[in-house]
C-alpha cells in the first residue's frame, strides 16, 4: 500500500515523547480514540453506502479497543508502568491519517480497510520490538498482554471486514 495517503505523523502524540510504559499505554489508547473519532466523522459523510457502513463499524471497533487499552492503564503493575523505555523505542513513529479532513471519504472500502489494518500492524510491530528489549519480567508481561490484545482484535477486525465483503 502506498504511504502517500498516510500523510500525517502523529505529532502531538509523537513516539519520541514516550518515556515509560504507562506513557506508551496512554499513547496507544489515544491513537485508537482519535482513529475512532475520525472514522465516525467520515462515516456520515461518505457517498458510498458500503464504505460508510465499513467506516461506522471500524469506528465502533476502534472505540472498543480504546476502552480495552484504558483497562491496561488502570490495571498495569506499577513497577512495569513506571519503567523507562525511551532507549527501547524505535525512532520511526507510527503513522496514520488522523487529521480528520474527510480523507477516508475519498477512499473506497478496500483502501479504508488497508489503512486501518496497516495502523494496527504498526502498533503490533512496535510491541513485538519492545518485548525483546524490556528488562524486567513485569514489563515483558505487560507488553505481551498488550501485544496479545492488539493481535487478537486485529484478527477479529480482519475477519469481520471479510464477512462484510462476503455479504
């Protein structure tokens, strides 16, 4: 997929500002929240009914994921949550199109799905890279739980979108 449509780095939520695992969880939660709001915003504006329904479904799924990640914020082991990780974060920030400028209203259903799936794959890749770098067991367990949730929900999302295509 061409990255030309993924044009905005998440500047105010830049990965370079993440200092602890707690910050990482909050940042991830905010990414899902912002994406949910943007997809919902575009759902009502899309001219194609199928794409509009997809955007609406994706928005609700992202809102669910935002709540799941928020639960990690509340339940994270304090030792893991406050572990510094700035030395472990790759310097390539996660990119997506979260500037709500009706970008998704210009895409067909396949392109919308591809961008949202790419967004999730970037988060999964980040979590995978952190698992091998975390130095304390509690941090490894926290990132593994986040990774498991993100992978499970991404797979569920892909299956649901494929079912929509079958209909």
